[in-house]
C-alpha cells in the first residue's frame, strides 16, 4: 500500500508527521509519499534511520490553514500539501490520504478530488471514541450539519462495515442519538430515521434511540446522528475528560493525605489516562469516499500520527472502500 501523507498539516508539522511516518514504515508493510515543503521535510528525515525506499517526498509549496474557506482553498491552492496528496490518489499513485490539517479541506478533497462512492450522498466523519465498556463510533461528528434521513441510514451502514472489519465486532449494535428512548421522541429527522432503520432490522442490529447520557458507556457500537449533534457530543466528551482530570488534580493538591492516596492510585490514573488517550486511535476516517481518508487530530504527536497511518493501512488491508461499494449496490437494488 502507498499512503499520501500531508506533511504540513497539524500543529506540530512537519516534525511530528515525519517521526510518525518513520515509525509507520518500520512497523507496517507500506510506502509513504510525504507532500509538502521538501527542504523542511528532508531536514526532519535526516534525523532518522529508516528504509530509504519506503518514504518519498513530493514538493508542495502551499499550505491550507484551518482558518481558510475549505472549498475555495482546495480550488485555489493546487500546489498545497493536501491537494497534492489527493492528486496522488486520483492518479492511482496512492491508495489513501492521512492529514492532521483542516477538517473542512480534507472533507472537500475526499468529496471533490477523490470523489464519493456511487450511492453515497455525503461522506461522514466517524471517529472511534473510548467508552466505559468499550470503544464506540459516532457518525457524523461535523462533516454534515444538515442531514436527511437517508444520509443517516448510509452513515449507519458504513459504520457497521467499519466496525465489523476493523474492530472485528460481529453484527455491531446501531443506535440513533436522540433526546429520549421512546420511538416518538425527537425532531422530524430523528423520527424519520428511526422508522427507516427499524424497517431494515434484518440488515442493521438497530437497538433504538440512545440518550446522550448513555453515549459514553460504550454499550452501543455505532451511534448515528447529524454532524451538529455529533460535533457537540465529541467536544463535550473531550472537555469533560480534560476538566475531570484537572478537578481531580486540584482536589489531590489540597491535602497531604490526598497526595499519599494519589501515589497509591497512580497506576489506576495512568491506565485511565491511556484509555482516554486519543493518540491510541490515531484519527477519524472519512467514510464514503472512493479513497481511504484519515483525519488525524490537529494536535497529533508522532505516536498519534503513526496510529493514524496504521488506521489507513488497516482500512486498505480489510478492503473497507470495496465493501462499502458492494453494500451500497445491494441497497440500491433493494430500493429499485
């Protein structure tokens, strides 16, 4: 597999990107083309020993920043590191793209340059999130703020395929994020989507509505919602984790006894922190694109970036794009 990596995307690019790429080629059977400013990337690569035939650099002088209008930036900045990465995919020189840059620009590239799978109305950003009883997926988390019921059904289908093939969960549970568990609860979008998922009970292991307070349990594998709701869930989840750890630390520092207790509980805190560490998952897939497309967190360090590349590699090895295509063809035939 050849992966095109946006060498200039992210808060710590290109240093963290290059480090992650070097780690990845040492661990996995893949090749990487890093796009971006060649001099800067080569300077970073010179710090490492690695198989030289596994990493190439494609020079790109422009960078798309997170504060630019995504569609306009992708159309105007043809020599940007992100656009160059997608062009490699379009030309068949790479099978996937990994970037920690602008989410909007990445979605634009996945849609306009790589293209959507036939039958998919919208690509969806679908991160894997750690939960109390296991990891779960939320789809969508911001790529599509305004949705139609059929979009959410497609999100559910793609989430199911991803969970079965990447996380190896047979017949994963599908839940619809809503303000109550009752079938009649919600707005027109959720009520219509509920009925569509319910009618496809032979295809989806649909468990009904899931209230936001139950999202973090991890009891439901794939949680479906529009991007507005999903993004709110994601950011609330991140904020709660950060503030909870800060509050615990503040309380520990108030007394000597608490400090002694904290020392005894250090292994517990370390394990919990690891469980909530986004870098363990690496990035979020954009499902529905013809290309494998992984969005790494903007603040990704080298470990997170390596794991984002690993996720792209796993998608390729498990044929995620082809399996989504096959399922969509079946869905289209049933609707005729």
